[in-house]
């Protein structure tokens, strides 16, 4: 009744923002991403306690007990424990400890790593092999815990969560393994600030932007084009697709009601710098952003030392996390 799982966060090339169905967390588009080696969560779950308790700690030694708040991602963790117990026919409170490999206050999307490891460890501890031995089913369960980005971490390397009109049809598949392409994602961490609009709320606000319909129209062929760029290792195409997609998504965010501004002044500064490094200095490099201010600067392993040096020289960059493509969820211990 005890298990440990590790999962990576990931960075999306074609992003998910807004949902077709908020109960089933169905995304409005197929969305693809690369798993990140330096941003992982390791979660242990044991059933048999009187009540549920969840504690998350990070690489700096900070620890936080999670409270059961309705409607938020934290609350979804408790709902997910109920779902795991119900689907697996078990009883007993869960004792959950989760360790992040990076600082939790740094504005790095921890939910993708955290939710994926949480769901895998939970079903493994509950002895539910129907879920743990079927990665597509595991990805559906991770999505149902509230995070599509987390569901992309079920498979190794480069993955995509498919658009579907039902729970059955929306699941993750692999595009290519982690050793397919030596990309590097340098996450430039700017000064941490608590998000004013969580991504859970942002997905609900997306429809209030007059540009959301235009984004859906624009997205039609983009997941296919990004998949092809990954398979062909076509850096230039992936760069163009990713940069346009991230700015398109942030335009929807900034025009929702109320608007959600995630960029900091330094984010814009780094957008301009990265464009200049590519266009003037010929470095293969592009930027992309989640729902936060920190630029993910993607380059090749050959150019990574130069790009890292340039990012570290920026006065607003606190530190840089260096990621290579990584495996997906692993159940590392199951008693
Ligand atoms: O899956 P969520 O609820 O963490 O939302 C992810 C939203 C973005 O990071 C902005 C985009 C993405 O596809 O990762």
C-alpha cells in the first residue's frame, strides 16, 4: 500500500489554454511538449492513515502542508485521492510526501511534475495495475486530476496529449524518445512573484477573450506541423511555431476579462535579446513561456554554453535551470 513515483515537468511547443470541458479537463487542442530533466517531482504515497495529509518540499529545504481548498489545484489533490480509492476499491487515508528538484517559489510550473508523480504513485500504492500498466490510461487519470500539462509527462521524451471530445479520446502519445534530439531548455528564473491568476482560473477565463476563437482557428494545423518539426529535427520550423504560439496564447491571456498578465518587463527584454542572438549572431535559439514570467530559452547542446553565459549575464536573471529531454513518469518503488 506504499509507492514512490518520479515525473518531470515539461515545456509545451503548442500550448494548451482554455478547455472544451472543465469537468473532464479536455483541452481545446492537441498540445505537444518536451520533458525536462532538471525539473522533477518525486512523490511517495502510503494508504492506511486515519486522514489524508500532503506535504510538498523543494530543493531549498522549504516544506509546505497542502490544505484542501475547493476548486483550486491543491483541492484537486484531495479529490484525486478519493478518485484513486474509488477506482481501486481501497480505503484508508493517504500520507503523501512530494519533493521537487527545484525551488517551489521560483514560478516554475511545478504542477506538471507534481500531478504526474502524484497520480502514478497513488495508483501504484493502491495496487491498480489497470492504470499503472497502461500509459494512455495513466495519462487520462493524470488529466482528470486537473492538469493537461501533467498528462503530457506520462510518456518519455517528446509527447503530445491528443484533442478528443470525450475522456476516452483525449490521451497522451509519444512523438519521440528523449535521445531523439539534443535540445536544451534553459529556464531563466526571474524574481519570483505569486501568480495573480492561477492557470486553473485562466483556463476558465480564456473564453472571455475575443481572440480565443481566432486562436482555435489558427491552431488547426499547428500540432501536426510541430510534431513534424520534432520528428525532422527541424529547429527553424519549431522555433517559428513555438514563438508564434506562445505570443498568441499570451495575447488571449492579456485580453481575457479580467486580463491575465504573466510577462514581467525582463521577460520582454529577453524576448528581444533571444531574437537578436538568432537573427544577428546566427545562434539556433528561441523562447517560449508558460503562464509565468520565466523565459524557457531553447537551443541545441552545441550552443547551450554560449546561450547560458548570455542569460546569466542578464541583471534580472536570478539563476538558470539547464534541462535536456527527459524520460516520463517512473514508478521507482512499490511495496
Ligand atoms: O495543465 P495546466 O493547468 O498546468 O496548464 C498549463 C498551461 C500552460 O503551461 C500555460 C500551457 C501548457 O500547455 O503547458
